[in-house]
C-alpha cells in the first residue's frame, strides 16, 4: 500500500505546536469556523455509515473498512508525535486522519461516497493553534463552539474554503459584519467587492478586502446608505465572504 499520503498527514501533525496559545487566540475566528465545518462533515459521514453513536470525534475508517491498519513503522512515529497531546478526542482524530489517509490510498475508485474529506478541517484547525477540549461547549482556547446535535449539523451551511490565506482573512478581533457590494449586473453570489464592519472595545472599523489581498480602511459604509446609490450593499455570511476572498485570490493568481 502506498504510504505517501499517510506520511504527508503524519508530517503535518509533527509540525503542529500543540501549546501555541497565542496562535489559538489569533486564529479564533477561523478555528471556530473550521470546527463547525468538521461537525458538519462528521455528521454527513456518520449518517452515511450509521455511526450516529460515534459522532463527532471518531475513527471513520473503523466504520468504512475495519481491515485498514496503520503500518507498524508509521504507528511508532505517530505515537511519538502524539505523546503528551490531549485530550483523548484530539488523539483519536489525529490517528483517525492518518488511518483515513491509508484508506483513501488503498480504496478502489468509486468505493467511497462523494462526501467531503472528514478530517481536513480538523487538521487545519490543529495547525492554527492546537487542539480543543469538550465541556458544555467545545473550547478552542480562544473561541467557544456549541456542539449541537447531529441533526442540526447535518443542516448546517457548508464551508468549503479552507485555504490558509482565506482563513487568515477571517481572523480579526471584535464583532464582525460582512457586506457585499452589488448592482444590477453583479448579484450577491458574484459581488463587485466585499466590506466588513468590526466593532472592537467600543471602536468601529470599516474595511474593504482589496486587490492587494488584504483588508484596508474604507469610508464606503459611512458614505452610502443601502438603496441610495448605483452600487448597493447587503449583509452576507462569513462563508459568503470567504468564498469571495478565495475567488479573488485565485483570479489574481491566474487560476
């Protein structure tokens, strides 16, 4: 069995600083979004595999193909990487991600259903500030996420933009509201641009995501009221803002 993909997953785990509290705080917005997306994807897979009792932090390969086993040499390295890492749910999902990589490598085309990768959001979350603790809420060391039910997570809005640059653009302090700039030719689904309003410690910051691929100060929201100019704006979700950021980034990069 080709071990390239599981070893790549192992390298990602080895590079994580599990005690980086500053990174956890700095990336609290994107980590919360990644956790919500994991809960949604885990619910999709648990529903498909009749694994409701195992949701949300579980070894999916055990339900898809229990015969898949991590080779001894990789298992030894994985034990070393996870030594001292806690809690158990974090260790379980790390091992599960490596085992899932093995399953993907050895599965014939068409064997797995057309569902999103179950562990990529968690791996990205770990890389942006370490693990989590599950209490009344899921504590991410900077953000708190409600677990909800499997049913509520099945109905959650997908968040498919996991590129690091896009996630970075979501991280900022304060309460954030996003807006899309639209007109007759550029609807909400393909806006002219996006702006956000951040309120942090009583101060308001208005920023536009520019072609420089960063947030820069703007007077747009102060100068224009909705419905009173050729270019209007409407409130959008964080996921819609992320989709625009990723689309603009790819377009300017020539993809």
